[in-house]
C-alpha cells in the first residue's frame, strides 16, 4: 500500500463534505429531500429533455446513431 501525500485542497473538500453531511445527520435521504426542494425554487431555469429521460438514463444507454456509423 502506497501512502498518499497530504493534499490540502482535497482535505478541505472532504471537510466541507463532512460538514454538509453532518448538517443532515449523515442521512442521504434528508440531503436529497432538501436538494429536491431547493431545486424546485429554480424550476423555471431547468431544461428538460423532451424524451423524458434523465441525464443518468441517457448516460447508461448506448448512442445508437454512433454505434451504427
């Protein structure tokens, strides 16, 4: 096992992520519920795909147009 060198930027990111997690009792469901509610405040700025697929669904499906080429 190789010891990793300290990285202050990564350490800061981890500390911030830990504080965010702690503010929601380290419960992902609480964090997601908050983010969904927060997102609704800006729903007029969101862009929706007419196919109804989420970006995650699109990412896991192969692009048939490129595969055929």
